[in-house]
C-alpha cells in the first residue's frame, strides 16, 4: 500500500538573504508591517546570520516609519546593546533622538520628550563627532535647547503677569546662564529688566537695559523699552 507521505513536498525555507531582500523591498514600498514580518522571520530562523544586524535595524526602522516611537526606541536600544560600534550604532543613536524629537510638544506644554531628545542628540554628538549625521544632530539639538528655553520663558512670563517677579527673575536668569544660544534672548532681557523695575531694583534694571541696547539695537523689545521711557517722561 502506497501512502502519500513521501509525496508531500516540504515547504522550502527561504534563505537569510532572500528574507532580507524581501524585507527591504517591502520597506521601500512602505509596506512596513509585511517588511517587519520578513525581518522578524530572518531573526527567528537565522540567529547567527550576517544579515541579523540589518534585519534588527529594519525592524526598528519600520516602527519608526509607522510613528510607533516607543517600540522604535526599544529596538534601536537593542542594536546599541548588541552592536555598540559602527554605522548601525551611529544610526540607532540618532534615530533615538529623532523618535523623541518627533514627539516634542509646544512651549506651553510638558517638555519631557524635548529633554530626552536633547540628551540623545548630546550623546550622539559626543560619541560620533565626525558622523555624516552630526550637522543634522547639531541642528536638532539646538532646536531642542531653544524649546526648553522657550518653555522657561513661557513660565517666567506667567509669573511676571501674576506679579511674582522674584520667580520670573529666577527663570529668566537661568535662561541667560544655561541657554546662551537662545534665539529670543532679547525678549528674556526685556522681561528681566521689567521684573527688576517692578521690584524697585533700579541698578539691575539699568544694567539689563544697557545689555539689551548693546546687543539688540534693532530688536522690537529695545524699541518697546524706548517707547515706554518716552511715554513715561511725557
């Protein structure tokens, strides 16, 4: 009696290269779920493959492209753990920064993601100063720093409007000390001068106004100070 067992064809297991090429092709066509499944199959079937690191990067990249930043960060961190040297680690550290960066909120909202992005880009720049991504990382780092400073300025103005001038001064001085490259330093100096004025500290008010006039002659806040003085004298 002949059974059909011997005639059953075994499903051919695709090679690691075939799975990687499939995952890459699906990724290029923006079929991220299917791409991730192909990379995952490669990881499951060939844990010692030379394509394993690329497959893991592919998995992380699919999560990133889908906006699943929490999952992407976890995968990029795994790459940093298993492959601490080379282009993949460089790329992963940058993408961790970008994953946080893409979740940054406006200046009047919580800045936890901004802080994490700032830390990630700072770490990237320290570890990969000659990277082809260093200019982009530096730009993103400065954007994060500006956002953090902007948040402190927002809080300082809130205190100022509520007549808590000492608290406003503390935040404004912190901006000048910690965020020296802040793009709105003229506004910081304006509110700092006004806060000292409200506290009756004429010496500090004068010092800050002189600094504002010296560094930002064409600023709208400089013109505002001049107008206020003119109106007061009139």
